[in-house]
C-alpha cells in the first residue's frame, strides 16, 4: 500500500502502469516498424503486413488499463507530488506528453480529414517514441533527490 504521506504509488499501480505503458510503447513501435519497413510484396504490388492490424488492436486493448492508471495518478500521486518542486517540471512534462498522446490517439481514431490525420499520426508516434526518455527523467529525478534508488 502506498504511503499516505508521500506521492509514492502502490505496487499494483506501478505494475499496472509499467505493464500497460510498456505494452503500449512496444505495440506502437512494432506497428510503426511494420508500417514503414515491414510491407510485403504481393501479387498486386506492395501490401500491408498482416501483423499491423493485430498490433493496433493490442495497442487499443492495453490503452484501457493505461488510462485507468493514468487517471489514478490524479488522486494522490500528482497532488502530493506537486509539493516537490524538484519533480514538478519532469512530472508536468510527462503528464502533458501523455495527455497529448491521448488526444492525438483519439484524433487518429475519429479524424476524417486526411491532412489532419497525417500530421496527427506524425505527432503521435514521434511523441510516443519519446515517452520512455521523459519517464526515465521523471523517475530518476526522485533517485537524485533522495540519494537512494527509487523503489521498483
């Protein structure tokens, strides 16, 4: 259970966010690689790799626990963590990045305009690939502040 006096997450929250966030990143990166570098030559020209839609389905499936976990951060982690000014910039950057990814993912699913969709796609996968770097920045900020390793 999380310490009620700190912004520390409970183990189940860490596990849910780690698994869902990692799977989101891996499924998105796998789709990206297949989409741009994994096309197959078929009888009638270049064809989409048959694994592409499966990675998109997995991406959408793990979005559900990721959104639940992200929403849960607003209950304790973000309000209590806001008091720690050394983590405020990294935490705000990570929260903003995830919010933009949620919005751009929504637009990719529902936007009908192809020009908007092209720009949204570029924004979504470009920022999505950067998430681990911003997460590590946020995670390691706690480590440097306390002088001890952050809890896994």
